C-alpha cells in the first residue's frame, strides 16, 4: 500500500508540447499537482491557461513523443469521460457553449454526466435529483431551478455552472478565470461560495 509521500500526483505532465492550430502553446511543459493543493495559475491572455484546462479535459493533445508523459489520477491511460466526471470544471468556453434553453436544475444535473445539457438516454436517481436540489440551494440559486440558462445574468449562470461542477463531489475543482465578467458584489459572492465548499469538502482546487 502506498503511503502519502509515495502516492502519485493527481495530475502529472512531463515534457508535453501542445499546438492549437499552427500555434505552439507549450514546449516541454511539465507540471505536477498533488491531492489537497490549492493552486492559482497566473498569466496574461494567450499564455496558455485555457489550453492547460483543455489538455486536462482531453480537448487538445500533446504532440506524440516518447519523452512525453501524462498521468491523471495516477493512470497513464484513461477514458476521457471518466476523467471529466472526476474533475469539476467551470470555464468561459463552457459558459458560452451551454444551451440557452436548459433550466437551472438541468444545468446542475448535467454535472453527473459531464455533458452540456441533459439527454433522453441519461437517467437520474432520486438521490441525484435531491442532490441537485440541495446544490441549487447551496449556490444561492434555488429560484433559478426552472429559469432558462439564457435568461440568467452572468453571475447566475456562473453559480449554476459551479453547482454543476460540484454536484458529483469531484476529486479536483478547476476554475478558468472564475470572476471575469462579474461585478464586485457578484465576485465576492462567487468566491465565498468556492471557499465555503472547499472548507467543507476540501477538494484539490486550481
């Protein structure tokens, strides 16, 4: 059995070179993040922050190279959908891609499948439905249960997406520019929600 000192990092990237189109975003990029760490990745626009998140989510891939190694949750091979279910992610791309007609409750429920919206082939247990209701209340979004995503303010959308990211108790919470576009009051409210959840459940948070 591994002790804490020998346990694998949750995220381990070694010497990854990544392109977005014709642009090289990372060259020999290496990073390891341990369970329980709270990490802020800072940099100007275009420095690769969002590309890093896409690398974790399996939306972009490194250039094949024998020296490149990526391990997620200690595994060198994984199903991208299984990984997405173990990560709680909130990003600008997700907010812009999300379907306007989906109600607040369904936004939260979609977190169980890491999907954008919910579909007829997806089933939910009574426990999951209750958990989604509780998460809406935890996010201060109980009144958004039946409101369509496209009718919400930016702050309301962001709170629903945070609930979506947290509803399945992820091992790690990943936030991409979490307060961008929010006014001062909404910013403090949003950060308070994140801090409160981290204090209660202590997921790894980036």
